[in-house]
C-alpha cells in the first residue's frame, strides 16, 4: 500500500518535520506500548522507540506519539526495528482529561477523519454521555457519526424515540445497526472511505469489536457473549490502528469509563452548535443566559425550541471544562513558583 492509502496527503506533505537525519521514512503509529511504539510504513509493522533528541524536546505526555500520528523514523536491523526522529503536526485529534485527579490531556488518537460514536439501544443508551463524545469530536475537528447498535433488542417505537433523541443533539442522521439481523450494516459500511482514518469510540460492551470484524471482513478479533444485562463484555484492551481491505484505516479503542473535559471551549461550541447560534443572537455579547433582557437562549427554551435539559447539560460541561482548566493553570503556576524557590535556595547554599 502507498502512503496515500494510509492518509498521507498534501497537508502532511506541507508539514514535514525539519532537521531530519538522512534515510528517514514516513510511517504512522499503529500502537503504543510501555516500552515503545509500533509503526506502519505501508508494508509492515515495526517496533520503534524515540530518539534521545526527540525525547528531550517533549514536555508533556500529550506530546508523545499516539495512535494515528505520522512520524519520521530510521529503520535498521533489516527492518526489525526503528528510531523515531520527528513527529508531524496533528491535523485532527481525540483527547480527554486524564482519568482520575490528573489535570492534563490524554491523547486518544490523532489524524482521525471520522469518529463513530457507538451506543447500544439497550442499557448503554445515554444522551449526556453522547454529548461528551460529540464535544470531544468537535474539540479535535473530527467528523462525528453516531451509531446505535443492538437494535434487535428494542421495538420499533422505542428505536424511533432513541433516534429522535440522538438527532436532537447530534444534528445529523444516526446509523441504526444490528449485528444479529444485519439491519443497517450496509449503510454503516458505506460510510467507510478509502484513504480515510476512522475511529470507534464507545463504552465497553456496546458492540465495537463486532463492528470492527465487519469492517475488516473477517472475524479477526474475539467477541464475548452478552452479560446478564443483555450487553456485551469488554474485549478490546489497547488502542490500535488497523488497515481495511478497501484502503481505509480504523482505530479501535477500549471502552472509556471517564470522559472528563479540560479547556474544551471550542469543542463545546461545536458539540452544542445550535446553542452557540442562539447565543450569538442575544442582545448582550456577554449574556449568561440567566434572565438577562434580550436573551435568545432563554427565549428558545420558553418556546420549546431548545430543551431545558440540553441547556443544563451544556452548563455542566462548561463549568467542568473551565474549572479543570483553571485548576491546571494554578498547578502550573505553583510548580513554577516552587521551581524558582528551589533555585533560590540552591543559589544561597552555593554562596
């Protein structure tokens, strides 16, 4: 396969890293391990590690190569190993706040064209969680496509109610599929594009692995029997980039329990685009939508054009994103102040 089949286009050609050693080849990160990386050069998967110079230039974990990144690497030992000397800028990305108490970004994937946001029609169906995924996609400039799986577990009326709820928050038309009956699978497969990178996102047990096997055209990955609740059980254990037979690529991801937001202002505007459009019509540019005169958002809620719950979810995510961003900034300031204090003490001791 050529690099163009892997998604290398004019944008990346214009953003080749500078100061590369001779003999570097362009590759994509297929997987990240504790001890290094696996890269794809169009022909094979090669174990790789960072050069010392590149490691020194990286300040935060989010700057390390992640699945989907384009890198420049020197291959040695007859193609059995490689050293990564440079990273291309990320055109798009998927990220979240580091799980737990951490206040940093964790990269999920890079250079993704389409993110399939997968939810089950059964126990997993959750609109607030879907809004978080939509915000994540908008934050990284990735096209979202909502996929409702296990449609065979609900009746026609319930399915239509769920589809309507998704349309209300996602804007576009969701895909409804059943891997048992095969309903909707053809429409899902039609969304795959040669040369494009797709990503499967969703909770554990919603059917991502089964969809992945359909995308690959074979039972390449193990699926497990459904649990007592009717949901599947967790199968995928790591993020990985896979090549599709039709020329595209797919990034499979494990189920994510936490989808925290950190400094996702642009993502919120994209994930709640109809609310952003209404806010632009408010009389005051700094309207808080809390009863100010001429508030277009409150007027839309009063008319039933915007759901109160939708607005409440937006405010919740906005507060979370801003709080985490301020906390991270305070932490950076404290770290810098502590560093200056340590330097001052060392200077006194020397004197």
